[in-house]
């Protein structure tokens, strides 16, 4: 399905959108549950206000993104890196430095 230059609201539930491409789109305020987006590419998109719950984001690559105010909680972080540094190492280092305080 090709959608171009449309201004619509889509309600997508329990769907497989794998392999889809999103380019120059406004996806802000999204609340997505049980949607398969594996293999998708998202370029030049406004995703502010997104809420993602119970999602498999293995292999996710984020570049040139505004992550101000982003929050990650109760997540599996093994293998995740930020600027090439393992997040688990960063958290361990931070926790060690803040034990006494």
C-alpha cells in the first residue's frame, strides 16, 4: 500500500508492518501496542511523544536523533551501546560512584 501526501489518522492494532518504510512523516503522539515493525526504516520523522511498551527493539539503530527527555525503564540492556560504550558498563560505573552517597 502506498500512502503519499495524506493527512490521516491510522489506528493500527495487532498488525505486521514489517519491512515498511516511513519517510518525512509526522508520527508524533503515537501509542503502539502489539505491532511488528521489524525491518522497517524510519527517516525524517517526528516521533515526539511516542510510548512503546513490551516491544522487541533488538538491532535498533538510532542516529542523528533528538533524545531530550527520553526515558528507558525495566529494559533488557545487554549489548546496547551509546557512542560505542556498553550501557551496562556505564550504569555499573555510575552506580559504583554513587554507592556512598
